[in-house]
């Protein structure tokens, strides 16, 4: 069994367990299921909780009662409160409202980190009729988060984005201490390693690797089903299908390979899978801690031309 180590998240100096608990998919679960899943994660030792605005925050707050709040790193998001069908709200007023609502729901007086979220949604860049406030522009989300940090309501500021130009611009402000990237570093692609891991290292920015399972493509379910669920079309589908077939022939669970590959990333980082119930929490934990023979990694690396340095 592989031990889960703590990781330093850049200059935040936060040192959570390397496997986090993601909150994006808990909306489909009942309150009872949500609380049970969070409690299971805490009992397994997971202590970095990434949350999403809305009803889930109140449920998470209930799960963190009884003194458990102080045992975890709690991350919130802003700009994700959808104002209409096309965009998020990056204004200063919405940012403060979002943080203060999160504090109320969690029954806490501070958040360990807060991410600017929803900045690089396709509509923001591709539709000229889309209302949009740049969160990094003076007077908008970033400036308000700096004020909230000065007030002690949040401790660290980050950004959650996929587009590399967005991540570069955010880091260049000098205020971003964390980057959450999704679908840019996993068994299907290592684009982040080339395009912005070096900058994160240079600026001592911590990295959160979300979507290690490719938003469903690397879970073991049929690729067509997963692709439909994720609503993201790219060139990953054929490669994911080939990996899934190879693992099936070898009697392997592709989730084990996918999550441990991300845990081995050459940057100060943690891995943040999306879970939605106790079963998925346990499955993710088992994937992260399973023993994988060096020979399996070697064969996989050769078959799919994946760099498995440090794993074999």
C-alpha cells in the first residue's frame, strides 16, 4: 500500500495530504450522502477540501462541525455564481458576497484559499455579446480578494482555469499563490508540464491537478458514455479508449494508473479528483494507495509513450 504524503503548495506554505476532495459533483447527491462522503474522506485522512458555491456549502459546513473545520484546509471559489445563461460574475460586489456567503454556510470566519473561477469559459472569449468583467482588472474580483485577505477572511488567492494564457496572466499579477488546472495534466496530456509548470516553479505557486480521470474518460466506464457526460470534445477519446482496452486485457483498474501518475507530477502539487459519494471517495483513495508493480508502469509507458519516470 502506498502512503499518502503531505505536499507543500508553493509559497502558501499549506501542507495538505497529496490527495484532495473535490466538490464539483456533489450536487447530484442527497444531503445525507454528501455528509457521509465528506466524513469518510476525513476519516481516511484527506484534509484538503475544494468546494463549490451553492447548496453544497451548507452540507459541507454540517460535515465540518464538531471542531473538524480546524483539521482541514478549506478552499472556496468566487465568480461561479451564474448571473445568466452565458457568464459568471467577476465584479467586486459579487466576489465579496460570494466569500461572505461561503463563510456563513461553513460557519467559519476564514477560508484557507479562494479561487477565481469561471474566467476562461468558452463563452467569455468566443461570444461578442457576452457580458464580461475581467476579474484581474482593477476594481474587480482580484482586487476584492486582496481586500478580503487583508481583512483576514481569506488566507490565499488562486485561480482555476484551463487556458494557459489565462494562467500566465494571473500569475504575472504577483498575487496568485495557487493554480487549479483541469484536463491539462493526466495520462492523456502533459501540456501543463510544458506550458506553465516552469512558471509555477519560478514564482513558487502551488498547483492543484484537477480532473486526473479526464472528467470520466479514465474511470473505466465506456469512453462514449464518459465523453457525453463531460461535455468536452477534444482529441482524447481514441487514446483513452486504447488505454482502457489495454488495462482491461491486463486486469488493471485504469483509475489506479491515472491518479498515481498525477501524484508523481514534477511540481509542488496535490491531486483533486471529483467524487460524489462514499463509494467514489473510497475508490479514489484505493486508487491512490494501490501497489502498482514497476513492470506494469514500464509496459504502460512503452505502449503509450508516457514518461513514467519515478514510477517504474
